[in-house]
C-alpha cells in the first residue's frame, strides 16, 4: 500500500449525511457531518422518506466541504468507501449511488462497508490500537458482543433478542417527553437523579447465554409512568432516567465482562452511539478494574460518521474486498 493513501468515506445509513477524508486508514483529515436531527425531532424519530430526501440534498455539499476541510481534490482520492447496510434502504441507496457515480467518473476503486463494522473501526481512528479485543457495539439498532479476532474476522458472542439498547433509550425518553434522540437526554437527566429510586427489572438468560433483552425494561418504565399518572403520584424524570439507565448499563456491562473472561482477552472496546453514554463508560471502566483495558472512541466518533467507514473500508480494501458497479444497499446486511 502506498504512503499517504487517501480514502473518501461516505455514510448515509440513517439520519446523518457524512463524508470524511482519512489518510492511511487512521488519520482523519476531515469528517464533515450534516445531522438531520432537527428535521426528524418533531416526529419523535427518524422518518425514512425525509431521511432519503435530506441525504440527496446534502450529499454533494457535504462531500465538497469534506474535501475543502482536508485541503485535497477528487484527484487525490485513492479509494471510495461507502456504507451499504444495515440501515434505511432509501437512505443507504443515496450514499451507494453517489459513491458508485464517483468511483466510475474518477476511475477509483470502490469498497462497500458494513455499518456495524464501521462502528467497531471507530476505535482505530487516531490511535495505534489493534485486534484482538472484545467489542460491545451498542447503537440505535444494534446491541452486539463481538469478538474481534482480526480485521474482518469476527465472532458474534451475544446480541439482543428484541430492542436495541439505543432504541430503548429513545423510547423511554419519548415516554418521558424528553425529545429525540433520547440517549443523550437520558444521560443528561440521569446525572441529577437517584439511580436506586426505582428498581426496574433486567432480563437474565441462562448461564452461558450472552443475549440481551431490552423490551421488558422499556415496558416496565411505561407501566411505572402509567401507574404514577393514574394514581396522581409524582414522576421525578431525573430518577426514572437514572434508574432506567442503571438497569440497561448493568445488563450491558455484566455480559461484556463475562464474554471477555470467556475469551480471555485483555482489551474491551465500546462502539456505537450508546458508547457515548457517560454511565456506561464509567461503569465498564470501574468494573473492569485492572483485569482489562477499556477503550472507547471520542464522542463524535461513537455516533454515525464517515471517518469510521473510511477506516473500515481501507482495511477491507487491503484484504482484497473491492466492490464493482453491482454494489447494492441492504437494509439487513449481516456482518459476515
Ligand atoms: O450509532 P448511532 O449514531 O446510530 C445507529 O447506528 O443507530 O446510534 C444512535 C443511538 C440513538 O439511539 C441514541 O439515542 C444513542 O445512540 N445515544 C446514546 C447517547 N448518545 C447517543 N445513548 C445513551 N447515551 C448517550 N449519551
Ligand atoms: Zn450507527
């Protein structure tokens, strides 16, 4: 691989249009992110049709901004990497079509990246971190425990059987009237609350099963809120947020530590939007103690961004995973 190898990453799987320029797989030269949160907030969640239209309107401006920020031109790009799933299919198609158009017009190689793999690779940006490690990927649509043997070599050790962790944060925040996206707001309110105030239940699985389940706790919060309202009792938003967050964090941390012990790894990494949660970072680090190193990306690289896609694309390209013009978008793309 030549030095100063430039990857242009493109991410449009949900409600962020992002284009990034990454040098030699890990050095971020630019990471332009156009968030559509304002457009979706009034509906309480992402509206797929609006997301596709917004991506379409933004993609070439965001690309231009990313190139300008990195002080390069299209001619300097060596590889184009694009998220092709999982995600909203209409949204993904905007990025995939744009990337294919660029690759064809510029005569540059193209790589399709799995969004979940991208989240894992956010841990490599601006660091010299390398596999092997255990990764807890927690986002708005995924809660996966993944043993990362090597670049592109994964074993899923556990995942959610119903809602994703981020989905539970978003639904509980909505029930509390906090707005969208709920995760950062629950995180904020929980800081002022008592996390032992309400003992919300966490689903437990049989010994050795590392699955997660978050729909039960979401229902428990909704039932609690209904009960309080019906009886005319007070609802202390901060306490509900803190107690709910504690239950989710405990479940995530418990399984993560068990998986790390089972695999005898030295390092645990966090990835995905929920990895931005301050309580999760704190609790995992404290319970890992000196047994494990805990690693997580900076906040801005936890939520959706194209730098992580460029990084994952670079490593995919190295192992010979070049795509052609038949590259398509898949809403339910599997990791392997
Ligand atoms: O990875 P991401 O940006 O998009 C997906 O791939 O889904 O994750 C978004 C999710 C949302 O559910 C959001 O509420 C959650 O990550 N999130 C958080 C925090 N920041 C974002 N959840 C808990 N605490 C946070 N600080
Ligand atoms: Zn994501």
